[in-house]
C-alpha cells in the first residue's frame, strides 16, 4: 500500500452562517503524528467534524484530498470507507444495537457483499483488541455507548479505530475526561497502529497525551487557522508558558474563549 | 347510514352452511340478523365504508398449512373440526365476539369460511411451538376464523402467519379467539405479511382464567389497509397478559390498531409495549386502553408506545387511554413518536456504514426487544429480515 497522504488546503468551515475555520492548511503522511493544539473555541473540533462531514457544518472553501481522492466530494460513509476515522468527543448512543454487531456491520461495509467477515474470526480479533485496551469482554454485547461512562466511550472509540484500521485517524479530544492510566492505554493503542499506511491527527487542549504518543509535528491553532508549527518542543513550550505567551507574540488581541 | 346487506339472504347463508351442524347454521343466521340491525361503525381516521371486507358477500376458504403437531395438542382446519363435531367448538366459537356487538363482527360470524382450531389438553406442556400458516390463494374475499383453546394448566407456543400470493388484491375479514383455562399459558406469535394490495380486518379476542398467562407477539408488515383491535379479558384473579406489538408501514400503507386490556380479576396484570416504524407516506393510528373494572383490586395495567418516523410524510396518531373504576390499582402510559436521531445516523455513517444500512441497524435495535420472545430462531430471524428489507432511504 502506498504511503498515506492527507492534504488539507485553505479549508474554511462555518456553522449557522458564522465562519469558524478560516483557511486551514495541513498535510499528514503515513507514520506521522500531528498534534493540533490551541485554546478552546479556535475551531479545532470544527475542522475535525468538517473533515468527517458532520451535517451541521458547512464547508465554505478549500480542498481536502485523501490519497489523492477528493474527500469533500464524498458522503460521510464514503469518507470512512476511503480510510478516514474520527474518534468523536461525544459519540452517539445506539439502543438495541450491540457493539459487536455495529463493528461487524462497519467491517462488512468495506467488503464485497458476498464476502462478509467470518463471524468466528471477527469475534476472536475483537476479543484480543478489547483485552489490549482493557475493555471488559461484556462490552461486546452491550449496546453501542449506551450507559457507558465518558472514559468507556473514549476507549470504545479507540477500539473501533483498532478494528476498522483507518488510513488516517483524527482523535478529537480523546484525552479529555480520561485518567492517566486510560490516557496511557489509548496512547499505546494508537502508537501500536502507526506505520507508513497510517497517520494520526490528535486534537487536544492539553499536552498530557503527547507524553505518551510522540508527535512528529505540533501545530497551534488560533482564530480558525494554524498560527505556529514546530516539533515536539513546541508542545513542551506551550505546557510551560501557556497560550497567552504565543497570543502576545503574534499580536492576537481577540479573547480566546470564544464558543467552540 | 344503513349499510346494505340486500345481497346476502338467509337462504344463501343456509345453502353456504348446508353441511354444518344445526347449532352453527342457527348461529350464522342469528349473526346475519344482527349484521342487518347494526350499522357499520364509522371510524373517523380510517373510513371502512369502501373497504373490500365490508362487502356482504360469501367468502372463499383460505388455505391452512399446519406444522408438526405434538402429543396433547390438536391442530386442524376449522371446516374439518366442524365436520368432526369437536365439542369445544359449540362452546367457544364466536363467544368472545358476542360482547360489544359490531356490524363487521356479526358479518364475520355469519359468513366465516375455514380457519383453524388449536386445542391443547389439560395440563399438557408442548415441547416445541405449533405453527400455522393461513394463505390467500386467488379469490377476492376470505374470512378465516382462528380459535385457540388451552385447557386448564396447558402450556404452548403458537406461531400464526398470514400470507398470500403476490399481487393478491383480496380482502380479509377474519377473527382470532383465544380461551385460556385456569393456569394455562400461551405465547402467541402472529406475523402479518399479506401482499401489498390486500385489505385486512382482523380483530382478536382472548379470555384468561385464574392465573392464566398470555403473551401476544404481533408483527405487522403487510397489507395496504390493516385494521385490528385486540381485546383481552383478564377474568381470573392473578391472570397476566402482555402485548408486544411491532409494525412497519411504508409507501401508502394505512394501519389502525388498538389494544384493550379489560381487568376483571383481582391482582391481574397487563402490559402493552408497542413499537412502530413508518416511512414513505404510511399512516398509523394506534390506540391502547387499560380498563380496570370494579373489584379488580390490585390490578396493574401499563402501556408504552413508541413510533419511529423514517420520513417526514409519514404520520402517526397515538391515543393512549385509561379507564379505571377501582381504587387500589397501578396504571399508566407513555407514548412518543419521533424521527431518527440524525446524530446516530452520522455516527454510523462515520464508521463506513451506508445510509440505508444505518437506518436498518437503528430499526433492528428499536424492534429487537419486541421480537426477542418469538420462540423459533429461524422464524424470529425471518421476521426481523422482512422488517429490515422494508427500510428505504
């Protein structure tokens, strides 16, 4: 398989007529881990949701290609089958549908109808992946996200990523609401999957998770665009000095606490 | 407005029932007289005046296929049961429809043709379900009658399928009667998958003795027009009845269903759980009533109705009611109708599941708890598959 290549150029996204993402550029290649950091309300999650095709967000301009294919021209399910995965901050609950059935349906959607994934093999692999993420085996038969704690939902998102093996995984605030042991588990799960075939985009407010997944690139987003890019040292700097420092240096004087 | 029965005379009924015992001929003639006297009840949301099943015509006999029958049980085509002079017939046939007289019920009792009799003998517990399939072949009007009698302490599962040859435009004016003796228990599954142009009127009645238990599992997907009212009389103390009703209407299907639980026995309990799915321009009128009569002390009657709307043009009317004439009871209802949550669809699609498959999963999850008690796995899966195949974008 060719090395992954996700190219985002000049992406502009709005919601209810208000522009939130104002020209976002980023390229992620296989084996790379990009962290997009920034204060609340700067458009990080909006950018991630627009990549996936969330119905509430409107793409106002720009271009996104995944392995050369025009991502923005695709429907949500086509984007997923093309290899995009978004670990969501607030995943939906689906009553009456077991996790196992949900995942098997998602896997089969990627295969010819005449060749569904063998059931026994599926359950064996699911069980192994659940064990490595320390998810109780009973979760396979529980309804998707129904009655899950915040942390359980996050781990379930990572489990789905591990089963579906995307080309590029966007993790939206995967670390929020997780205790440190869970952050390590999630980070371990992501690191294990990294290869030339897969790239990762981590959206986070805090530097904490980056102690366990080494980012190759760190970007700071403010007011709807990337204002600074660097290596892992940029995350450390932000951790020590906060966002205020960068805001002053860049001469951004709008308040940072705009609604997300 | 008088509904005319000029086309159907006592002489015609007498000729139609020429081979039947005199008690039945007399009942048919009595019912014909009642049908003459009773006007067709007007239903505001489902006018029946033009429906094929109101025709005062003589029906054809539906085909009846019976699965394996076990020791302790009898399942036979009703015409045969009448010819053999089975004792329970005279006692029970039509009895539960004599309360609350209605033109269509009377017309049915005057003209019913064939159907099935199921009897389970006292104290017998059947190891596997009885299965009956009622089919419409050719013809324009069918009037099958289903009579189920479980004697004292008997236990059984029964699965009844209503089907017909593709393209049929027939009308059905049928009826189901269930009589459960003291301590008897029946798990009754009925799967209505009639062809898409059929019009069906299909009332059901049940009577429960002391400590008897009845579970109605009713799944409706077929017919252009389906009207049914299901009335369960909890006569005995400690009797228990439960309805698990699921339906899926699409295109221009029109359903009117009602479920009534009538509590007469003390400590009787009932529960109605109904879940419907509507798409296209389908319409459902769904009502439920828990009637707790005087002296039904400590009775409890609950209702839960939910309808999932897959299209904006579909329409659901939910009408929950309670009629309580006793003090120490517990009863209540909850009803809701709403569209699919777009965030659920987005979430599923974000995992690569196609839009139509996402809706199928949601529908499967929505109905799962109502189909879970269908006794045979292959029947359960077949019913679920037929529900899911209906999902359109």
